[in-house]
C-alpha cells in the first residue's frame, strides 16, 4: 500500500490570498478582481485535478502575498529535485518558503536559484528530457544558467528562449502530450525555436494546457476554438473557468505544480 501511495500523482496548489486583487500586472491593464468568485474558481480548478485522479497537496496560504496562488512560479521540479525559484519580482520572494517546506516534507532534494540570478517557475517549460527557459522577463540569464547547472547532471537538455511579449514563457507556449508545442502566434517571440513541433492556436488561453495524464489536458474555458482543435487531435479536454486569475496574467499552468515522480 505504501509503494502504491508513492506512485499516486500529486499536485501542489495554494489557496488565494485575501489580497489577490492587489496582484501584480505587467503586460495588461488592471481590472477589478472578484475575490469571492476567484475562490470558487480555484476550488473548481482543484476539483478538476482531483476528478482526473490527482491528489492535491496544499501549500500553506500566504495571506500577505497577493500573487501566492500562482504556486508554479516558486519552484521547478525535475524528478526528485526541487529547484526553488528566486522570483524576478521581489514582492513574490516570500512565497517560496512555504513551497520549500511542503516539498521537503515529501522527500525532495532542495536546491536554490541564488541572487543575483532570478527565475520564475512559469518561465520553464518541460517535455521529455528538454527544458526550455524563457529569458528576458522575470527570469534572467544568470537564473537560467543556474537552473542548467542543477538539471543537466540529471540528464536534462536545458535551452534558453527569448521571452518579453508576455509575463512568462508558459503564458506564450505549453506542450501537448505528444510534444507538440502550442502557442498563440502574436505572443510567441520565436516560433521557429520549435520548428515543425509548433502548432498555432486561435486564442491566447488556448496556448495554456496542463497535462493530466494520457490524452487528457486541462485548459481554460474561454478558448473554445482551441479546445475543438485539441479534441480533433484525439485529446480529452477538461475546461475550467479561471477568468479572475486571467485578470492578473494567470493561466491554468500557474495554479499548480505537478509532482509526477515522487521520491521513494
């Protein structure tokens, strides 16, 4: 039973701070955030993960950190190693401690991105053994270099990608289960990075998918044309409403960290 428990996929999540409406915005205009609706949407997001067979592990809420619900930015997990981020926005750096505490409890080996390097987890796209790191926004060259030093000994092929049009690399592109990289072309700095693997999608939020295992993906409910395109490719699409988080440049990837390989 214990071995089976260790193979159950888990996902880190973090409840929204009561200060969520004060969250940072960089590339879009600020608009009012309905906190009560955001909490309901977060609960729906967590329920969607659970319905897909994932056990959600809650990081302790960080009530004084408006952006703390975007837990993805605090860490990059690769196998049994958790690389703790040094967020590019100084206001977000206190968020990392809570994530570190949970991952240490789960047996991960913790390493850090150290100043002056900066790195946000949302700038890191992983698929197979390749790790793309968006540089030019919240993540800098030094942060990407440190990530490479941590992950290459584990067999990862770490590549940097220019990224300045959106908040994070995964605000522009994510990967489907077969390795196809999807993006809304006006927001993708250099689609040629992925060559024939790149697939343009018609809506911005259609570029954001969370892989749930097998051919199932999670995405926002406001990209129906992209969802239809994915279903035509044989994918099972789970849609969730995250409109309040999108007002803060958030997307479905930002709200969780999937722990596919748990330390034994």
